[in-house]
C-alpha cells in the first residue's frame, strides 16, 4: 500500500512540476476549462440557470453529466457516476463517486465518464486542490537550499592537497 501511495504522490508531483515548467500550457488549459464554458447552476430552489464558468462560486450546485469536466472541488449531493481522476492521481481506472459517505468528494478538472451527478462547489477559484499543489511546487522552486560550497571554505593552497 505504501508503494502505491508513493507512486501516486510521485505522479502528482511530476505532473505539477511539468505544469509549472510549461506555464503557458497550463494557462491555455485553464482558459479552455473556464472561458466560454457554460454550466447549469441552481440559483434558486430547483431553478436551474445556464451561467458562464467564471461566475461559479462556493455553495453553487452544478449538474455534471457524462463527458463533462467537473468545474471545481466539491461534494456529490445527488447521483452516482464513474469519474476519471487520472489527471490528479495518475490512476487509469475510473472511480465511483456517489452522494453520502466517504466517496462523495470530487476534484475540479476530473471528468465524469458515465451517468450524472449534482456537485456542490466547496472551494473558491484559486483555493482548489490543484491550485494548492501548484502553489507548493512554485514555492519549492523559489526556495533554494543554502549549500555553501566546500571549496569556498577552504584556502586556495589546500584545495588540491589531501586532508
């Protein structure tokens, strides 16, 4: 089990590192998922409206059907669906997400493969799982470990001599 967890962590770290290195590609994918995309959101008691993805807020309830991308981190309120989380975990097998229990949390950017679910958004844009992982990778890139060179501490005449 530990090897599987380490493998999943490695794949996630690698994917996020590539996303940071190839920032223009990441920005392009963000625009693909948010700009011009319209979602069915519940604005009043069982009154659904089609709104742009950029207007999505915490607490909104969104209908996500087969073939669509889950727009943000949230919880499944109704329905059961097969979800492709390979973008996040690297696991090729889809997982079942359903309302109630410990299998109700979904991550933004993952895709629904079958059926239909209603998701309540729990994170604001910029606070999602993927956003936090990218911030961690960027912070790690900025913080260089101070490593004084051994040669900087040795006098010039002793650099070639054996201790």
